[in-house]
C-alpha cells in the first residue's frame, strides 16, 4: 500500500475530470481514473498524470451499473489497498425542451449523472467507513441550483446530487468522511464549445467563462485541504448567479 493518498476520479480521462486528476496528482495523490473508453484512449491522460511524479491507473466500466461498479471498486481495493478521495465527476448532457424530451433522454442523463453518484459512493464509502476517514467531492452545477430552460433532465440530476451530498455529509460525518459538491457555471469544455462565449460573459461578474483549472482547484481544496468543511456546495461561476 502506498503512503500517498489515492484518489478515484470518474470520467477522468478528459475535460474537467482530467484536470481534477492532475490537480490532485500535483498535490501528491496517486490517481485512479475511470471512464467508459478503452485503455488506449485513456493512455494520454495516464501519461499526463504520471508525468507529475505519481502513479496512475485506469479502470473502464459504466458508473451507472451497480454490479460493475462493485466489481471494479473491489479490484481497486485489492490492487491498491484503499481509496482516500472520490471525485464523482462523470456526466453527460442531452438537452431539449421538456415537452419534447424523450424518456431515453431523461433516463440516460439521470443514470449517468445522478445514479452513478449513488453507485460509486455506495461501494467506495464502505471502505472509507472501515478506514474511518475519506473525502468525497461531487460534481453538481449551477443549473442544479437555479434551473435552466432546455435542461430539465440535467438540472434535475444535478439538483439530486446536491441533495445527496448534504444527506451523506450528515450520515457519515461521525466516521470522519466529508462530502461536498462543486457547482460550476460556464466552463470552457467540449460541452460549451457551441455557445456564444462573448454574449454569456456579459452576464458574468468576471466577464469570462471559467477554465477547467478553476473547477479543479476548488475540487482539490475540498478534497484535501478543507478538513472542517462538509455538506457544502461551492459555486464556481465567476459571479454569474450573485
């Protein structure tokens, strides 16, 4: 078993997830990244993480499949001995007006965004309880707090994450397990490439879209540094919602 903390980041091969993994690696954590892609597709991410002087591992599985998650978490514990930090980052969008939203659009987003947090946390938190320590950071969104037209499924999934975060923080605080959430605003990722950044920036106090690093630094703070912070939702939105 390594002396370093071990962090599991779901959806960690690209975007905000990879940036969070690298931020935690730079702070000295060994990293386990999960995604549904093949090992070859995740290898560039692993190489970036290893270049920071830590170990990096990859597990491919569907985070919304309860049995698959359980099998893979068991393998992680067997192979690496522990999971100190969990970043529930995996997520998708399938936007559309509510009256036109098909059941499969609703169910896919709820499964990947919300049910995955239940599945992964359920299996990981058992090991954290035995260790009597752990930190979980869930990726929410400002639309889970304020709503957004055309994103009924996405906003519902993120609102659910916020409620789950607060409940788990109360259930497991006595075991020295902290559970927090980050709620990003408009961040420069493939999900926001089609948006008019200049127009959106007019409504943001800092007059710019956020960078993935802005989110990752907040995740790292909550995961590793905020020893007396739990049950909180930190909005990383540049002042969009004040």
